[in-house]
C-alpha cells in the first residue's frame, strides 16, 4: 500500500466548493485506487492580523482545521501571505507552517511520497518537505503556476529550483512541458 500525502492550496472547501475541482477529481480518483492510502493537506494562505477579517478572507479563516471532504481526510493549516510582495515568501511561509502539521501526521500516516498539486507555492514547499522527511516529491504543473508565478521576478527561480529537484514532474499539456523545459527544468 502506497501512502500518498497530497499537498494542494487548490483544493475545494465549503466557502469555495468549485475551487480546484480538477485537483479534487484527480485526488478522489487516486484515493479510490486500491493500492493507495491518501491524506490531503490543503493549506489556506491568509494575510496577517486584521486583514484576515476582510470579507474576502473571513470565510477562509473560519474553515475547520480538519475535516472529511467527500470521504477523504483533509487538513487545512493556515500560512501567512504578505500582500504586495509578489509571492516571494509564500513558499517559505508554507513550509514553516507545514512542518509541525506533518511532524504530527507522520507517526500515524508515514507517507511514502508527497504529491504537490500545483507548482507554486505547493511544489516549492513540497521539495523542502520531501528533503526533511526523506521522501520523493512529484509536482504537477497546471497553468498559472508556470505562466504567472514562473515569470514573476520573486518566484521564477524558486519554481525552477523545485522543478530541478523534484523526483517527478507532470505537465497538463505538451506546451506546458515545453515552457517548463524553457525555464531550465529537466525534459
């Protein structure tokens, strides 16, 4: 039985039931596989302090930290995103927030692999976490993670390094694969 930890900042929740449905479908399909035991960590990025109370973020801040979503166990830890920074510290903040969560999960769910469902910040954090826990990491590229974050000055190098360090890469199209190779990731 392979134990898969899926890491996804693009996973639906009660406040956004149609958010990341492509990730949800794939994750539920993997969870249904008889040779897979799966756990989802779906971190929620929120701005610091009172900004979390803004109407845009309040529903996210109120989500449960753990729940069952369509039969799959999901943890929703929070990590801090700093507005107007171009995302440059998102992956580091995500990594810091996930270490205590995964340290607590690991004894009861000794995951064999980390499946990152999006390149940024998920994949960048997953590579750091994979090193920490001594497990391979697979990262999926879906679009904006390469075409938006992959072009941004503060995140491009992080994405390239994660792509070069990951044990597996998946692109949703041949064109996306070509863009990843052009960024310096292995073919």
